[in-house]
């Protein structure tokens, strides 16, 4: 369910309770959290998203490194993996 659907589902709570804007904001955060959403500040990143980014970066780095090696020189498979791991570790360190 989208965040919009979750919030729309909570609208009857607001209408029936006739609550303040601040209280309504609390209801929205509560229903989104209950639905499995994580509320983050601008620029903030949660562990799950950071890990997903690190995995994508590692895969892309490995593919780029191995392509360059095929075209331009020699490098062992382990060296390529190590370089890709270093990039993924740098992303994980952003937390």
C-alpha cells in the first residue's frame, strides 16, 4: 500500500476526532510507521537503504573494473573483488 493510501485511510480518524494539526501529524506518523514505513529527515538514510546502495555499487564497480581489465591490462579476480568491496565499504561508512 502506498504512503498516500495509508494516510487517506487515516483521514476518518482526523475527521471524527476533530484533532489539531500537530495531533494529526502524529497520527500520520503513527499509521505510516504501523504500515512499515520509516520516517527519515531530509538527507538521512536508514541502514537497509544504505546496504542496498552498497550492494548495487559493489556489483557495478566489479563489472566496470572487470571490463576495464579485459580491455586494458591484467588484474586478478581477487583484486577486482577487493576493489569492489572497498567501494561498498566506503558507502556503508556513510552512516
